[in-house]
C-alpha cells in the first residue's frame, strides 16, 4: 500500500511511504481521563462522514479528504485507493490524537465530544 499521511515534510503525491502504526489510546502516553469524570472523549466511537475526492492519473488513482488535511493516498485501482484512503483517515486521526496528548502531557485539559453540523 502507498499512503501519504503528511505532506508537510515535502513528500510528493507519487512518493511511496509506509504508514506507521501509532498508539491509539491516550492511556498509552499517560493521559488521564478528562476532568472529574471517568468519561473520556477517546472512549466514544466517532461516526463522521467526510468528502473523499478521487482523480485518475497515469499510475492509477489518487485520493484525498476535503475536510482533513494530510489524509491523502493513491492506488492502482479506484477500489484500492478507497481502501487506502479509509486507512489514511484512521491514521491521521490517530496521529492527531497522539500529538495533542503528547503536547498536553502533564497539563490540566478537558476532552469532550464536539458535534458539528456543517
């Protein structure tokens, strides 16, 4: 699979990157449950719908998610690109969670679900 997770480091759309598995639970990096409750926003499954955009190129298909910068992928077929994009979105969300947990380690923060209608 060829998945581009982050273009900030100068990766090009045709670059072949291997996605790395990230820690998926805040507890793995020492995060405590939010405020005085045992509830954690990370314990609530996310049911979100994004807009996937695919374009045919000579090498196959490239795809990205309009609402989620960094969720980009490519595949030899449209079906492969769809599968790869699903995984890219999951990895980007995991990476974002890991980054914020690390950035707020040892700080008092409140984590809670946020519902948005756009």
